[in-house]
C-alpha cells in the first residue's frame, strides 16, 4: 500500500474497488489488525488500533464470502462463541433476534459445514452484526450467491446502516451491486487510491458510461486514468 488515506463516515457505505491485487483485502486486513502498516495510523471512533487495540476492535466486525465460520460447530454454537469474544450483552436474546432476521431459526442446531454457500453467508453476516458494530467490514460478501439471496443480503445491510448509522467498508467486483448500495467509492490501483467519488456520477467525469466501464479502464489503463484525474 502506498499512502492510502480515507475515512468511513457514520451512515455511509464506502465501496473499495479495484482489480485483483490492487490492495483491497490488504487494506481490510490492516483495518482489522491482521496486518500492521509500516507507517500511518488506523482509528475507529477515536480509538487507535496501535495503542488501543481492544477498544478499536470491539467497534468493528467482519464478514466475507471466502471466510465461512467453523464447519464443525452448529449455527448457534458459532454465534454463541463469538458473542462471548465480543462480550455481547444478553447474548441469547441477541442471537435469537439475528436468527430471526436472517431466516436462520431452522438451522439453529445444524452444523455450518453442511449449509449452502448462501446459508453460510447469512450466518457470517449474523455473526458480523452480533456486537452492533459502528464499523462493518465486508469483503465480497455476496460472491457466489444467487441474485435473489444477494439482493436480500444487500437489503439487510442497508437496513442495518439506516437504523444504526454504522459505517461500512465494502469490497466487491459486482459494479451493479456497488452502484446500488454504496454512497461513495474508492478505486485502488497498485496499492494507491486512484479515484474517489459518487458511484453514480464518477464514471461520466471520466468519460465512461457506467461504473463497470470505469472499473475496466482502471484495471487496464491506470496511468491514463490518473493523468485525467490530475
């Protein structure tokens, strides 16, 4: 990463976009404290990850399509374990509410490893909302999901943001999804932020018809895009 600097405001969904290898997952891993940046800082609601790690981590949560929960535990057992890790108040009530919200009650005592990819994604999102996080990190949360399930997931996340005023950092390769849910997008290229703006107006500013065309241009011609943006 090279001088990446941005913020996610309360009630805002920020899309972190770019081709494979641009640095999206690396950025999320640094925000979560999995990787330590060589310089700079990361702060969540005023808590610095470098010096107030527990406070910062307690204010965020994470879900990804490629990171299912332990398959040998049931849905309830997984949520119970994570409720303890996050010191969730009244965990049984919170788990029951999330099982209802994500239509998972019938899978309460089913091992996660036997669930479909869409069902596992819903469990991961339930886990990600356990602690009412002010910052939600989503790394391709709807990858490999059918359109109906993906739409439902987007609606659930949008509803959570509207109700809680949480901020969301969302990576995706689905530009139609990004245009639908994100308030702002950041385009990464080779570890740097190349472009930033409203996903509905940014393409036209760079002579592109839609966000997907802009994505392709960033992936194939980042230098020409950078020159135009300057």
